[in-house]
């Protein structure tokens, strides 16, 4: 028996309804902030991704040649494709551009809880605004979106200028090694590496920077940085907006990619793989032949959010089952259409069951049964039965529809 590919999943209706409910909340928050949805191809030229991340990323990707010999890849993330689209389609559009997307990505890695080979991201890109207000808006939007999902999370905000100022005298290769230590919170390794350079003092400063949660103290540790005013403006805006966050100047992931503000969010019940969102300010367009436009954005790991939410399910929409005798079948079709036209999910019997069997089946999956027999066909009325309370009455079609609509979702 054939099975689904490793690292992928099948979603049955209950799970899809729960996912769509969360997705809709995210879309609604993005809409309220003025972000409009875009869509890019599921596969791109391989060079789009190696140009940014190097040849090493190929081992983590699904790469193939098409019939014309072109090297293509299933997208491992969306940001590079969005910037490619900006250069191709919207370079002269009025700035800033507020774009959002919801799409699946593909990475060839070991599947585990919250990590799959096919996974979904909800992301935002703000292109063309190089200000503290743009940085703050991106973080506020991320917080609003996470709040809308109902996930419990910790939001951490930093700025790369502090760490860059401390390590600026190190060779690039040594800077990368130091960042790797900090990313893993390997302070013993950090100290050992810097002691080989007679820079134990730098290890102490970096450790203090990672551990502090106070902005004034971070400035004291890092020394004079040109971005001080912008950082202060950004944090001031976040505080004024009431965003619940913690300062963290130890965010070292993606230091070559981001240019200033960085932030991450972590769920509280996902174990080691608990990051559910990451983002920051960046410049990518010039790598792909475009202008050196400032951008900032984030991507949310939608699947990890759903895992963190657990078994919470979307509200069930009310379901009506139409049950009828043979002489009422034509009338039943008209009644079903009336309920559907009113926006109510309505199902009819396709198995040629008897009336009793229809009602028994309806009790398993519906909230109301609407019965059409000989009498209902003659009078134009319907008999409606609440399958939860057992209450039953004969009434007009319009009143029956109003009765169902008054119950809303269950």
C-alpha cells in the first residue's frame, strides 16, 4: 500500500477547518494593517537561493532539472522569491509596499515534532521604509498576529548593531565562529575561542550583552553605536503601543542576512524546536540585480503554531440534514437549496436510505434534521428537529431557516 512521502502530512476535514480558522485570523490582522496578499511560484531558479545562502543549502533542498536543463528548486522559504518578484514586477511602485503571503515551503531535513519537509509559513514583507517606525510596525504586526492565533509565546527583540560593534575587529571567519557559539549559548566555547586570540575581555563583554535585558546597560557594554537613536525610537514606539516583549541582544542567527533590528518568538510548549516566528530588517534586492532597498519582515511557522495550540478546534458550523420520504424528494431539493442560499451547511441523503436510517445517520453528523414527508410536501411546511435537545416542530421554511441561524456555530 502506497504511503505519503516522509515528512509530509494528510489533513482530514476537522484539522483543515481548525487550520483555516487560524489562517483566516492571520489574514484578517494583516488586512487591518494594510498588508495585501501576494503569491510566488512554488519553484524558482536554484540560483535565487544559493546566491543568498551559498551552495551548502542545496543539501537541504529539493533540487531538480527541468526538460530544458534548467536547475530549479522547490522553495525552502519565501523572502527571496518575494524580493525577486519586487525587482521583476514592482520596483517602481509607490513605497512602502506592504505585502503578506501564506504558502508552503519544502526542505529536506529530518522530520520531528513541529518540523516537516513540507511546511507552511505566514509571512510579511515591508519594502521601502528605512525607519524606526517601520521596524516597530513589523514587530507590532507580528505580536498582533500571534495574539490572534491564541498561542502562548515569548517575544524577544534585539538589534545587531550592539554585537557587530563588539566583534568588528575580528576576522570575518572568527566573527562567524563567535556567532555560532552565541547562537548555541555555548559560553564556554566562546571563552575558549577568544582566549586563543588573547581576547578574554571580549568574551566577558559578549556574555554580558547576551545576558542583559536593559537597553541602557546594553549601550554601556557595546560602546558608541551610530544606530542608538533609531534603537531608542523603535523601543519607545513598542512601549507606547503596549507590545509585550523582552530585549535580547544575543540574537545571532542570520547576522549576515539581517542589517539591524531582529526579533524572534518562542512558544512555551514545543520543547527544543520552540521558535515559531523570526524576522528583522534586511537588504536583499541588490543581490538579485535590484536597487539597495531597505526591507523588514518576518515569517511565522504556521505548523508549529498549530502544534502549540494542541487539540483546540475551530467552532463547528451548524449542519442541517434533510431527511425525506420518496414522495418528498423533489420538495427536499428545493428546501435544501433554500438553506444553502441562507449560508447554512446542508446535506441530503444520497444512499436511498429509509427515513429512519436517514435520521439515525443525521444524528451522527448534523445539528438539525429537516423532515419532508407527504404532509410537508402538501402544506409547504417543514418539520425541524433539534438533534441535541430532541425538540421537534412543524413550521414554515422561513421560520425553520431563522431557527437554525439563531443557533450560530456550536
